[in-house]
């Protein structure tokens, strides 16, 4: 709810956000291969639309490093960066990406981002950060490098032309970089990037840019983003469609992840579908005002929250303040050296690498580490959108492999526990089992992908002569039609062999398909029990009494209480394994 108090807090947060986005917008536009002013255009209109139609209170949209890098990688093969054709294609790409986001939001695909693991995002972001840093070395070192070089080609070119480095350009870049690092570390209240570039510009003035070969950004136009229709030709849509989808997907992952991380701190519940709609409309509308693709910003969203923003009005105010800054301060960009921006971007790229998260992933899970490393390498050596697909595919592959092999254990009641709790026989030495009833527990879903693994386990039981089975189904959360049919056919097979299947503890929600398909009635509703005690009470009378008379295990409470059976000496259960 907007009040006088929230408006004051939002205005103060917006002033900080507008100052921060000024150097960032310029830097990100350079990463994208666009004139600097287009980064500021993208930070004006899309944040307003996203704030009005999204769901997050604090998410700030606009140009980002990773999306900018994908834009450059996509468009640089079709046109010269910075050219009119290149700019128009970037604007078309914003419209296409926005359209995909809007369609996914309207189709309620908000849960789609849940299938992209954090390892994919971390691996991609790390690779993108390295590519960003490498791409700026030509500006930092003063090397004339061909466009469109691959990662390894860029590294090779730098080493082979090391002697051609311009020391004055390198000095300017290092001034901006070192100042930004010092302020970020010890004087966080000062804008590190803006201050670094200003001081580097001052140093350039005294050094003499023309004499030292230092290239300046040049004067930016001091006017509002021009209105125009994107060139939505069939050729452009065909060329940029797949990249537009990849940008849409990655942008939604970024925006949702940022929004959720801040929502945890602000105690807000996000609507992912509404966020998709807001992000889609932001860049559809933005494309009519010279915006290129972007997403939610890690830095600006965090600063917005930390600066005390209370409502989405902070994003709107920040855009208004940015317009005023551009109208009155843009001419000063003529004195900004490109090398200084390159130095600042190196800091931005380094900050993108989350070393703590990388260490955690590698230590915690081999499969997640594989996903992270594969995504990272694919980002370096393949097209960026393809790297995202590889990461998503590997994440789903490991997930399906894990769920397709649910944990299956043979269980038996503990004789050391008066309540006869069932335990995994693999956890103790020489635990006794009933010779007529095999107790099996499945921990995982009974679905088509897991049937082969489960069938293999039960086939081994049948091969060893076990045809009467009590299935402990407490750990089964879901059964699909293939799982229901397997349960029916396995029960019929066991009955044909003179045995049977009994199910206990199966959740009501997991019985849904069994009920609707009629397979529960086909198996027999009397074979489903709510507790093990009820199941054993019904099963025990069906066991062969002759075998029970010779049995010395007597592991069930029912057989221990049966006065018809001769007394036996019950051996105490051994201690559990350590």
C-alpha cells in the first residue's frame, strides 16, 4: 500500500538506484555491442512496466551483464556492433524475448523455472563472467581485436599480440579498476563504479587522450528514448527466434531467482506467472522505445531493498530520476575513456563469480558439480543459449536417473523393540526374516521411469522363491498409470505362483490413479491396509501352519502369540552395524 511514508522511502532508494544504473547501463550497453545510450534507454522504460505489471516489490529490471553478452554473441555474427542494422536487430530481439515471456506467463508456465537448478545458473554465470572479462581485455590493453572471436581464439590473440599493449590505456583502466575495488571494499557508501570512471576520466584529461591513443566514449545524446516500431521482418524473426527464446528463459530465471531471494528477506510471496507477464510486457513495450533485452538486476534490486524501498514505486521513481540525469549529465560522457569502462566491467565480471556457491556445489553433490562444470565449459566453447540447454538437460537427466531408481529395502521387525518397529535388514548382521512373507519398502514414486528398476528387484525375489510380499508403501508419494498397471500385473503373477501382494500405508493421494483406473478393485480393496498391524493380522492366517511349526524365527507379534505353535527359544537380535 502506497502511503506518504512509503513514498519518501521509495524516493530515497530511487535516487541511489538512478546513480548506480548510470555507469552500469553504459557498461552493459558496451558489453552488448551497442552505443552507451541504449543501456540507459533500457534502464528507463522496462523497469516502469515491470514494476506496474510484475509481482515483486523490489525487483529492478533493466540491462544485465549476462543478457548483454548473449545479445552480443547473437548479433555480432549478423552485423557490425554499433551499426544501425545491429541496433535494430537488438530492438527486435527485445520484442521477441518479451513476447516469449508474456506467452509463458499467460500459459501459467511460472513453475518452469523450478526445473532449472541453481547449479545451471551458477555454471552459466561463471562462464559468462569469464567471457565478459575476456571481451573487455581489448579495451583494457588497447589491442585492436577482430570481432566474433571464440574464447580460446581471444586468449590466443592476446598472448600473440602482447607486445602491442598500450601502457597508457592500461594505466587508465587500472585507475578505474583499483578505485572501484577500494571503494567497494572500504567505502561502500560511495558509488564505486561511477567514482572510478570519473577519476579515470580526470587522469585521462591530464595525460592527453589524443597523444596517448586513449579512445573516449564520445558525447551521448541528451534526450528521451525515441519511439519507433521494431523491424519485425520475417528474416529477423527467423534469425533471432531461437536466441530470443533462450534470452527469455534465462531472463526469467534471473528475475525469478532475484525476486525470490529478496522476497525471503522482505517476507513477500511472489507470483511467478505474474512476474513472467510483467517481464514480458516490459520488453515488448521497451522495444518501441529503443530498449534491448534485459532482465532483473542482481545489483540494483539488492541496492533497492537495502536502501529502504517499500513498494514498486521505487523502480518508477528511479527511472524518472535517470531521465533527468540523462537530460542534464549525458554530455559529460564525451570525456569518459572506454578503457575506464573496461576496467570497471572487469570488476563487475569478477563479482558475478560466486566462489562460495561453487565450492558448496562441488562438495555437496557429484551430479550437481557435473552440471555446473558442464554448463560452465559449454558457456565458454559453445553458443550461450546452447549452454543453457545443456545445463537444463543434464539437470533433468540426473533428476530422472535419481527418481528412476528409488531406494528399495527388505524390512523386518526389530526384536529389540517391544513395539516391533520395522528396520532395514541391511543395517544389522544376520537379522531374522519370515520364511513365508517378504517385507519390502519402496522409497520413491511408482511411475513409468522407475518400473524397470523395481521390476528387477522383484524378479530377484521371485527367482529366490519369494511369492508372498508385504509392500510397505509409506514412502510412495505418487503412482502413475504405468505404476498402477505394474502393481496389478505383479499381484496377479504372485497369485498364479500361489502367493500374493499386500500393500500397507499407501497415501490416499497416491491411490488416485488406482481408484480411477479400477485397478484397486481388480487387485482387491481388502489387500490395502492403513497400518502394518492390520496387514499382518490379515496375512498371518493365510500362512502355511506346517512351515510356521518348524520356524524358529517367530519375528512377528502374531506368531509369537499363537498358542498353537510349539515353544521355541528366540535368539536375541544382534546389535546394529556401526
